[in-house]
C-alpha cells in the first residue's frame, strides 16, 4: 500500500452474490477482503483514496443497451439487487459512490480525473471479466499504473477469472501488477 493510491471498488452489488442471477464465485469473500483493506488503509494513515461504483441500467439506452434493459428488466427494477452488499455499505458512508450505466468506470469524468491524479489505481470488485477488465483497459489507455488484486476481484467462473488475469499479466509489469490483498497491504 503506497501513498497516492486510489482503491476502486467496482460494482459490489447484491445481484452478484451467491444464489442471485449474476452470482460471481466469491462476492462475499471479496467484499470482506475489500472492507478489511479499506480499514487497514485508514489505520495506517496512508494517503490512499477510495471510490465505489455501482452499475445501474441506462435510462436512455442506445443500440444493444435497449435490448439489455428489456432482457434484464426484472433485475433492473429490483432495488435490493442493485444495492451494495452489506460489507461494502459502511464504506459508502465514507467514500464517494458513482453510478455508471456502462462497463468501464473510467467513463465517469470525476473518476477518470482521480485516476490520472493517483500514483496507482488498485482494482477490486466484480465482474472480473467484464466491468473490472473494461476499467483496467481504459486505465491503461489513460496511462495509469494498475494493481489488480486477484483475491479482491471475482468473476463468473474460475476459467473466466484466469483468462482475465492472463490478459492483465500480458501487460505486466509496465501497466499492471497482479497481487493479493496481503501482498498489497505489506508493500
């Protein structure tokens, strides 16, 4: 953990928890590790900023997003599914929460600016092979240095998680460093 880092918590919402339509492998474990990481950053009094995103359906969809809204109307309209998971809710009282209606968090101007002002962006959350990966690729295009926390990101399957990590490893060490939360906390 270094001064100037930005911890980005991506879409830790109930729809990704066990038993839900878009369940990821370890959303609950990831949430606990993220919460612990944020507590440690506060306790260490490091100059580490934190931001949270939530994915919400587009209100004025274009192209295939129109189909998305129709196909997933039951999820889109379910308030509980779109809420943050319990372990992340307290963090939303401390840190800014940004809503997005696309996969990449870097489409949010304030987050893009925060990323450009950070020494590194530490990626966490779900879905590893979707929103987290899209955000990582946009961050690379911005010239940001990334830390991808392998045990603080979760995907739909082990194979998809592994494929995401393989893509990001191909960019290492210039753009992206893969670590566990323990390795990150102890640097």
